[in-house]
C-alpha cells in the first residue's frame, strides 16, 4: 500500500544554457532506479509510494543535477498524502 503521490517538475539551470531535456531524463532515471511506481507526463512526473521514500528520491534527483554540473535546480513538487491508501489508478480510473 502507498500513502502518497508526489508529482515533481524539475527545472535545472545549466552552465551554458544547454537543452535541459538530457538533465530531466537523468532525473527520471533516478526515479526508475528507485523502483517505485511512476508515470511520466508532459510537464511533470508522478511517483507513488511511502512519503519518506519519495522525498528521498526528490533529494537524489536534485543531487544528480548537482553531479551533472547544474549550479541550481528548481523542483516544483505536489504531494497528496492519504494515510490509509492512495494510488494513481484510484484518482484517474474514470478517465481511462
């Protein structure tokens, strides 16, 4: 069971104004390596899991941007916390 959904849009600042897509791809690789359920959408990626675990992933995503040479990163985050259980499917099934 999962108690949280965390959506993140990561906006890295690059050293020389390079295209950010490869950096965003690297951030999504961090999520994938964590093994949590996630969905990539055009403007953000949503993860499903336990809140502490998801927040650690957010931190790792930001650290990855630092490793890649980004001088700063904006992470826009939305959190849905529901202690009993929450899932992406539960919230979107009527649209599928």
